[in-house]
């Protein structure tokens, strides 16, 4: 069995799809549209010699996780700053 397909997406809103398959020989084509807030609709059609055209419909909803932002305070030294040695300039040393 062999299956192959391609998809072209236009401006991250509309996707055009096409594909072929063997055993049984079939061709497919379809369109997907992204709507507001993760909602999308897919419409496709498959053609097979024995069955003719078969329509396919789908409704998609994408759940997105909220990104967590770490609270970083500027007064807290980072791990590199904790390990870095403190160097005192020679001009600040007392003269004997």
C-alpha cells in the first residue's frame, strides 16, 4: 500500500490538501479553514472507483496552554553572579 499527500497553507488561515492512495486506488482533496480562537472546519472528498465520491467533514478545536512567566527580581543574583569572584581595584586598597 502506498499513500502520499500534500498541503498548502495560505496565511495560516486556509489550507488546501490533496492525496493519493493505492490498494484500493483513491484520490482525495480538501480544504481547511481556521476560525477564531482555535476553532476550525475541514471539508474533504475522496474518490474511489467502487464507491464514487465520499464526503468528509470535521470540526476542530485546538486547546492552547497558557505560558507561565517566571517572576525574576533584579535584586536576586543569578547562579553565575554567586560563583563569580569579587575583584577589588588597586586604587581602592589602602597604601602602607
